[in-house]
């Protein structure tokens, strides 16, 4: 997928666990885990907003677009 989710990077920068983020954002641990692992197929703007507020970041800090050439470089399917 050409969109890479860098949630784990931002969580590490903020020294926040998935459990802590889940509690603060009020999203289930399972749904955050799906997002963190890049298995999510969509994200609601309200969810993105809540995560950005808690992590004090911009949507671009969490989501990254890789073109087809970069996908092959990183073995992203």
C-alpha cells in the first residue's frame, strides 16, 4: 500500500505506549493496533484528529505516501 502509517514512530517520540494512547484517545486497543501495524484500510478524520491532539502532531507526521518506486525499495505490497 502506498500509504505508510508512522504511528509507532510518533508514539516512541512521545514515549507513549499503545495502551496509554488507547485510553487517552478512547479507541479500542485492537483498532489502534490495526492502524499501527499498517493493516487499516481507512481512518476516520475524527480518529486522526484525536490521535494528533494526544500526540501533539500533524497528520503528516503519522501518514506518509510512498510512490511505486519507493514501495519496491521497502518491499511494501
